[in-house]
């Protein structure tokens, strides 16, 4: 199991201004760059992102989708697209 296969991004809250972030780089579910839950967390938290196969939009894993882990090559639908599929 190679850890580099997992899409990981560390976002440093201190040097990230929400205003400077392009909409396309924000989560399509919560519309935020950093999950609201992490706003109040002073610890450095690893936020994982998943890209929706339909809209190429990004979603916070674990926070904005029930999906916790995604491996490269896995199909992923954001909650919006997943609900449309049903
Ligand atoms: Zn989110
Ligand atoms: Zn989607």
C-alpha cells in the first residue's frame, strides 16, 4: 500500500483567506475551502478531497460525504450527483 496513492492536502488555516480562494477550489457541498468543523479546530487537521466524476467539483471527504477514503482510480460521485443517480 503506497501512501502517495492517496490524495492528501494539508490546508493551513492561518495563511488561507476564504476570499482568495477560487470557487472551483471550494467544496461543492459546503461551499467552503475548509470544512466548518475544522474552523474551530486549532490543531493541524488533514483534509482529504475527492473529485466528483461528473462535474469535476471537489468535496471534502469524511466531512461532506459519507465516503471516508478514496483510492486512485475509484469512482466518486459527490452527494448531489449520487442522489440524482438513484
Ligand atoms: Zn465541504
Ligand atoms: Zn457531483
